[in-house]
């Protein structure tokens, strides 16, 4: 795509230059043959512009051929006296064989200066021949060349295991910035052609074959990404790679990213990750998970904060909490609800409510209970049987809909999503309504641009918007979470306490906990009445650290309590409990999912005293260091208007 845009840019520049040259030649009264040829060449370049819309792959060769053939034909017919048409065509085709017939000059010779049209023709014909032969050679030998380069010369590349519709989107996005290799058990001819066109080496192999790790030069890779269609294959591939790493020993850090969909698969991953954490021979092997539907949820709630429009009630201790309505409760909506429970912790003491409408309540409730453990500790979630094939959302009671603050519609039938999503604003104009749409539907793009009565209706993110380097690899939140952990370590040092493990030694669970702390930061800014601006914006009154500390002083205690509740919810949702057999020497028992600090804010003082740990100070420190996390992202904070 970048190469195609470059060709088009050069093409347009040539048109502009040629047009200017024609005007100059008109002024200089150049000979008629040359001027006519320049006009013909300009016409060819203009006429070939539409080819970019449907000939992207071979546009370069196509335009070269057109220019070479027309230029050569015109040149031989006009510059050689009494030259028959068939001879002009033959001489033109000989240009593509990198040869010029000796028919110009007196006497005719190959060594004379050629007219402009034939000069252009022989060079463009030569370029066409060389580029086409190179393309054909690469088509037949390209994979061998690409694989040789990966095995012996490439470093810091990405190896993706598993190729399907979803992982193909990720590969395409990654290949813009990174060197990528693909390993799959089987590939169709269409898939092979796609990868070949992207200049990506592919390997037909089982993921548990040790030889494939050597062929893909995994010891010098930066990332290994497992993205098969099912969790079992991804977990098998992870175990196979873990065994290989343990036997062969890495010399550099290998980030391993595993796609996991089912909560029970997540539990298996946690056990594997625990084995890795406790094995010194695997200290350079760092696995973590990602979930496509969770990325959609994260992107969606980041772009559309749940507090937006409800700031006043959420800033009040007695204010109403949010009430989310989910119509259809498949994988996407379950993840949005799960993600929302991590973020909806506000100053109001009224907890979040979630109402789920689905035709198969028993099934989706079972799936939800597997995903979100102990949500009843801080949220009110109810399920109602509802069939949109025979019922309409507008038929729900006014009392229920008036309490709703957000609507999320995700059904198997996109038409029903759209109909219900576009009906609701007629009656409830202020409720944000989100609907799942397919990427290839024009109505999806139409919704993005709508105002007026449909201004409150927005679509869910598409796959290609989250299957990117920024989300899968270069996760900014993990970088900020790392900084937060470093601040936590510094705080322990300041309190004369022994620092805990460094970031790279932390378990996947603790890294994810720090990451969610970062995700909640914008909510804290809302409560503080602060806005984000670029750090280099000299026209804004960006708060310096002293000003920031003075501004937040009245809020620190209340927001520290909110932060502790958020932290509690993170562990509750993963099935953790309070350690009733308090042990100051072992505040965390991972195997039993017990933690001393899973108590209320008021009870935390007693825990701190018994453990001789200033737990509340860590929560306060998060608020006091909030500006530093944003500065690391080159973001400054200003007072809201």
C-alpha cells in the first residue's frame, strides 16, 4: 500500500512537471513532433490515473508498458521516413528486448542521438522488462530468498503461528512496520499469494517441530505471537516453545503473546506462566495473553468513556450510578461488560448496574460466571430472557429504559442491530447507543459521520482497528504500568521497606493489575477536574508539579479509596478472596488466590498495622504521581473549564 501510494505520488508529480514543460516548449516554439509527443505523453499519464483504483498490484509494470509502447510506436512512425506500421510495431517490441533497431540517422546507426519519443520508449521498455523479470523471479524464488534472510540476517522480527481470517488482518498491519514470518499447518494458494505479495516468508509446519524454530531464527526474534483459531492449539504451541527455550537457552528477551478466548483456557495459561516465572532457565521467556474481543472492548470504552455525560452524578457521593443495558450477550458484549466492571469506580457510593437481555439466558449467564468471578461483591448484574425476533426494545417498560445510561447491541443479525439501534434515539435522545456492525457495510461508515437524531448512535470498533502493533506488541499501557511499578518500588524504598520484584520478574497477573490501574487514570482526571493537552502546547497553562499537588490535595483521600476499590474489583473478578487466616509474612497466596488486602478501605488500616505496610500510602501515591504517568506519554494536565 505504501509502495502504491509512492507510485501514484510520483505519477502526479510527473504530470505536473510535464505540463509545465509543455508550456515552456510552447513559449520556445519547439519542433512540432516533439511538442505533439509531449502532449501525447501527458495524455497517457492522465488517462492511466484511473488504473490505480483496480490495478494496484501491477500498476508500475502496466504504466511502463503503455508509455513504452505508445512512445516507441509514435517515434518510429514519425521519426523514420516511410517506415511501415508493421515495422514500427516490430521495432517497438524489440525495445523490450533491450535493443534498438538501427533505423535512425544518416546513415542509420545505433550510436546516433535518438529522438525524445524513442529515448523515452527504450528506457521505459527496459525498466518494464527488468521489473517484470524480477517480479517473475521473485514469484518463483522469493520465498527461498525471504526465508534465507530471516534465518541468517534478520533480528528483532515477529513470528506469527497460525493463519486465519483474524490473524491475516494482524499480519497485514504488522508488516507495515516490522519484519514478519508466518508459520501455519496449512495454507491455501490464495493465502500463499497474499503473503508472497506482502513479502512475508511462510512455513508449512507443525508448531511443535523444533526445526521450525531454527528456520525462523527464533533466538533473534523479538516476538512470538500465537493466534490459531482455538485456544488448545495456542496453548500447545506455547508449551512447545517453552520446552524449546528451556532446552536451547535464549540470549535475548523473547516476548510471547498468546490469544486466549475462554476463561478456563486463561486458567491453564496462568499455570504455564507460573511455571515460567519460577524457572530461572526461562528468565528471557515472557508470555502474556491477549483477547480480540477484549481489545475491542478496551478500544471502545477508551474512545467512549462511560463517565462522559454523567460527570455530575458520578462526582457526587449520593449520585446515581451507571446502568448499562446489553442486548445480546455474546463474546463481544461479555468482554465489554467485563472491562466496564474494571473501570466504573467513581466517587458515588451507588454501584454499577448491568441488565442483560438475551434469548438464551442460562447459557450466557453460565459463560459470564466463568468469565467474571465474584462480580456481586461490587456490581448488580441481572439477566432477562428477551427475543428480538419477536420483541422490540421499544416495548420495554419506560421505567427500565429511563434508568439506563448506556445501550450495547450485539446480535448475530447485523440488520437487527441496526434496526433496534436506530429506533431507540427516536424516544431516548440522550442515551449513548452502541451497535455491532460488519466492516464491509457502507452503513457502518455512514454512522461514523452522522449527527442530528443519530448522533448518540455509534458502532463498535472493527477488527483491523485493534489488531495492530500498538495493541498487540507496543502496548503503551504496559509501558506506563511499568513506570507505575517503578514508582511503587521507590515508595517502598522511601519507607525503608524491601523492594519487591522488578517489572520483568512480575507475574502476568500483577502486570495486568498495574495495566488496569493505568486504564482507570482518565476517570481519576475527570474527578479532579483536569484535562489532557499535548505537553509541548505552549498556549495552555499546563500544571507544574507543585501546582498539581496543590490542586489535588482536597481529592487525594477520596480518590485513594476509589483506587483501592478498583484494585479490589480486579482481584474479585479473577476469583480471589480475603485471606481470613492473616499472615503478615505471606500477604499473597497465589495458589489459593488469597490476599490480605482484599478488605474495605476502612479495614485496610488494621491490615497495614498488622503487616507493618503502609498500604493506603500506595493508593494515595497513585493519585499524587498521576501527572508523571501522563508526562511519560508527553501529555500535560490543565484545569478544566
